[in-house]
C-alpha cells in the first residue's frame, strides 16, 4: 500500500510539473541577445498539445523574440523580474498576423504576440513585455512599426498583472473577441508614435480594472470596424489615465454598433487632448453608456462628442453610410480641474443638422477652468460643422474648432439634454457665457452655478 501511495505521489508530481514549461528548458538562452522565438514557440506548442498549462519566462531572464503565437489553454506567465523583449529587427515579425484595421496605416500590420481563433488563454505574471519599439530600430520610413499584441476571433482571454512597455505602435488590438478580463496591468507606451493602450474592436463582455495607462495615443479605445461585430457590454473601473491624446476614445471606426458601456471610479490627468472622446461616424448605432465618479486634472476637453460622417476603417466603403443614431448617455459625479490650462477647456457635444445626439444627462459636475476669454471670443458664431464636406477626409478633432463662445459647455444639435447641479468656476474673468445651446431641443437645466452664483440659462431653450 505504501508503494502504491508513493507511486501516485510521484505520478501526480510529474503531471503537475508537466503543466509548466520553462522556456529555458526548450533551448531559450534568456540573455537578451540571442533570438529565442523558436524555443518559446516550441514550449507554447507542447503546452497546448498536452491540454494546457503555463509557459514560463523565468525571473532574471530577458527572452528576445520575434512574432510568437498563443494557443488554446496556454498561460504565458512572465515571472517577476523577467522580460519578454521584442526584436529590434523588423524581419523577425511575421506577415500572417492579420492587419491594422485603420485606414492608411499598413506599417502597423505586424505584431509581436498573436492569437487567432484561440480560446481560454492568458498572459499573466508580474514581469514585463518590452516591445523594444525605439524609432532607431522600428519606424515608418525604414520598415514598419509592429504592434505588441493582436488577438483575432478569440474567446476567454485574461491579461493580468503584467507591465507592457515600449511598443513601436499600439500596445494591443483585440479584434472581434469575447469574454475578456484585463486586471492589474500597467501600460507605458511613449517611446514611439500611435502608442494606444487597449483597443477593443467589435468585442463583447470586456472587463478592465485596477490598471494604469501612460500612453502617446488613446489609452483605451472602443471600435466597431465590422457591421456584424458590435462593441458591447464593456465595464472599465478603478483605472488611472495619462496620455498625449485621449484617455478614452469610443468610436471613429464605427460601422458596427456600440451598446452598454460603463466607465467608473477613474482618474484622468495631464492628458493633452480629451478625457472622453466619443465619436460615431460610420453608420452604426451608439447607445446606453454611463460615465460616473471620474476625476480629471489638466484635461482640456473633459467630454468631446461628435456625430458626423467620416471614413476611418481600412475596409469601410468609400461611400459614406447612412447615419443611424447616437443616444442614451449619462455623465455623473465629475470633478474637473483645468485651472492650469488655457481658455479652451470646454465640454463640447455636437451632432449635425438633422442628425441629433439624443438623451444626454450631465449630473453633479464641479468644473474649474482658467478663464480669460475676451468679448470677441464670446461673440464668436462661426463654429464649424463636423461634416464630410467641411473636413474632407480627416476625422473630427477639437483643434479644428478653435475657441468656443462658452466657458463651460457648448452643446449643439441635441434632442433631449438635461443638466443638473453643474458648478463652474473661472480663475480669471471670462467674458463668455458658462453654457451655450445651439439647436438643442427638449432640454432642461437646474442648479447651474458660475463662480458660486446661480445662473439662468432657460432663455436659451427652444
């Protein structure tokens, strides 16, 4: 009996050990100089073939790779103190990893880690994935700029606790995937251009939490590049954002629908463009979104919303699709502190003539701006429309508008707007109205204050 128990213990120990695949045991050098792509891929292939387990990048190792392919039931586990390092040689990135879905950017087609039609896989651990995307090695003029991660048509994905740094382009592209959990990660993507953090295109059932982003482009982006692949059931919470562009962008690539998005308990700071950039323009429908308990500091456009016609996706038809709808947004419990910025720190929400954004609520806002606008600024009326005719082939950006005649909120082409308990403070005297409506239907306001004094804007309502 004792021999049987000993045999079973040994068998179970071997089976448990067999579920872990240390890449050094499969030929990887882990010295940061030798290309270890084949060794890492061998470990992944054996792991999935045996039914799954952990492929380990061990502590103290710097494992240099070109493109690798994740597969079913594999957890790529990067131990604390380990680095999975992207190759500086563009030729080490393969060409069978799908493509970038934005127009005019084929230089971002390749990637470092790819998965297609895979299920139940993960990237975990307290180690680092370093894209090594320095412009001296990977640039548009010389060769191209691979993304760090791209997952296509995958299901049940976990990205946990890892640090992702120095991608040559986007940090990640998640295409038409379902059941995604991202938790406890850190992204630093400042070393090159277009350093997006997490881009979810046509994805469903996504949960992002407890993560930090320091990016050279949109920190999180929701897209829908295919009409049959909606972006819906998205929850983002307890995150910290800083960016050279937007903290969070929803739209641009928008042939499909967007629905059921919740963003809560996040901070946005030192963002050079927008905190929330929400743009519907390729024929889909966008609805039912809640943004609550957000703190923003030095974020010049806290909310920037546009409804217009623009072509963003590489597969989108040249002819503009009919516009559908953009409706059902609640923004609640915001603190915005832009006293250190210039006078162009305004919430801007605009549809198009005959194409309204519908049913918006702004509740419980405390907003501080620098002020300083002149009488001429206050009298400005030539606010450009965001239409294909006026903007050509470029998508709408706040910089194309210039100074707005409002110091707090400028709302245009909206049907159903409610503003309640909105407090605006200007540090310097500002000649502009706090809130301006232009072609706003079915609106109501209550408890709107400028420098602690109640103001009445009901005379603008039509």
